[in-house]
C-alpha cells in the first residue's frame, strides 16, 4: 500500500527556539525548500534540490514559490458565539457583555444555530491561516458539541469548552454548579483526546461563577489534569472591583482562581492587564499562561498589556484575537496591534518575535509544541502559505525591502487574510479562499 505523499515547495520559515533568547539561531529559513507531508504529518523538510530526488514516483508536488510556507497560526483565546458580536459600538467590558454579548449568546439555544456558527467560525479561522485555537463556546452544552463535531469533520487540532456561568448573567444563559460539572464531564468523556480534539474547562470568569461553581471547575481540573483551564482575569477596573467584592476572602483576583485550584500550568488566563506584583508571582509559581489579546484590549479600552513585565516575572505569554471583543480574526493583524501596544510602553516586537508568538510560541504556551507550531518532521502537517505581496500596497512597499527581516515586518504590520494563499490541515489543502 502506497501512502499519499504531498510536498510543498516554497520559502520555508519556522522556529526552533524563542528569538528573544536565541536570536537568529531561533529560526530556520530555506529560500528554496521542500516540505514533505504523509499521513497528516511532516515527513521531511529541507532544501528542494536535495529532497526532490528522494520523493517516490507519484508523489504530488505543489509549487508555492515564491510564497512563504509556515506552520499554521495558533489563536490562544477566541469566542465562537461572538462572530455576530464583533464590532459592537460604544461600551467597555461590563456594558459590552450585558448589552451585546449576553444577548447574542442566548441565540445558541436555538436549534441549528451553534452548528451554523461553528461552520462559519472554522471557515473563517482557516481562511486566516489559523489551524489551532483555544475556543470558548457558550453555556449550552450543544454549542461545544456542535463545535467539536465540526472540528472533527475538518480534522483540525482544537481546544474548546462549554462556558460555565451560574450568576450575574441573564437566566437563560446560566447553568448551575452541578449541571456545569456534569455537562463538562460528559463533554470531556466524549471529546477530549478524540482525534485532534482537546477539552478546556471554561469557567467564564469569577464574576459569573459562584464559589460552588469555581469549586466544581477546580474539581474537574484536578480530575482531568491533562485538560486546559481557560478564563478571564484583570481585564478592566470595574470587572476587577466586582470580582474582588464577590470574593472578599481572596488575596486578589488571581487569588480567587488559586483558592479553587484553577491556576496551574494548563491555565490560559485571558488579558492580565492590571496585575499586582503578588499576582505576577502567583502566575510564575503556578506556571500559568497570560494571554495577550491586543485588538480586544484596544477596542474595549481595557488597557495595555505589559509583555516586558511578564518576561521579567518569568510568566509565559500567549497571544490571541479574543473575537468578538477583538476586532480581527487575523493573527497577523493581531500582532500588528501588539506592536503598537508595546510601542506605547517603550517596548518593541520584531517580526521574528511576532511570527514566533503566533506559531511555536503559542504552541509552547498551550503545551502542544510536540504536535503543532513547527515544520520539524513528526509534527502535524498544519501549514499556512503566505503571499507577502498580496495587496497593491504591500507589493509596492516590498520594492524597497532589503532583507528577510524587513519583508517579514511588512507582512506582520500590513498583512491579514488577503495574504493567506493556502491553508493545509493535517496535510490536506482546505478549499481555497
Ligand atoms: N470577560 C468575561 N467574558 C468575557 C468575554 O466574552 N470577552 C471579554 N473580552 N472579556 C470577558
Ligand atoms: Zn475572551
């Protein structure tokens, strides 16, 4: 039996280390490279001149020259039920939740609506070159069921969970401590580790959970230490005041999650903008991940994430769109906004650091770097093909770039889904855009 072998030819770029630590040794760039894929995995990678001769007869070669070939992008925090909330006017976090988000999320109770959103959502992620994401579904168990079923059909590597919330939300959007535990447990049994699907225990945030529900979430995390935990923290001053008022015995906002066993190495903590010294320390000690959501933090007026501080405190950072608080599905656009947020604080972000963050960096932060985020043999063959000259303005600007670093900085600063020439999931091309 001969295996289907497909090889992509083009300019290969991927990371083997963090550019902040390893500099130029952090990346691999092959100007005329070949990426050989078989059985959904990367079989080999190298110079086209050498590898072409090793291909068996009948192997398919897709010539993507002169495009860039990179590992598929990873989005560490995004809300599936908010695809029709994005771009809602004039509110900061708590009003935005009440006026727009909690209204729209109720529609996922309607027959067929979660399925429709899941199809749109995965189409949109893949069109943007995003092949892995950590996804919030709605409070309805069928929203997670619909998402996982659609992701399994497409064979995408996804992390997702049913939101748990049992207070401070409209009644139709609330579960209970007991039902959220039982429903999450059933979804874990059904989906965690099924094909490429992974479960994230998802208490929305301390404001919308009773202590009983956070305890139930903590119990789930202890019973399923290989599942992620995802939640929100320290995004907005009114939110922080509300959370701390609800949990008077906690040391601070992070202390709430700590007290219930929800701050650990698999915890993806959305936002982390307004952090105390003790909270940074608690994150570092727990190995928890701070998830930076640039377009959301600007759009909701939440504040400026301090990446240098996280680095100094030894806290791992992931980056994310946070649709629909965020305003773009594109991880390129997301990093362009990250650059500006850091500029406002006298910090910087090279193109290599930005492209590392949305591939290997996020894979490491999610603990999935043995599977995704790299073109090294053995990794899953999730790939994005990028045309750096896709728009008139970018083609024009590229006339003056002198080296790879400058070209990549133009890509990160001006790029979006128009630059995605193709996306491959487990070695298979998805329908072109
Ligand atoms: N905090 C609690 N829920 C949410 C949400 O849906 N989006 C954002 N940005 N913050 C939150
Ligand atoms: Zn969010």
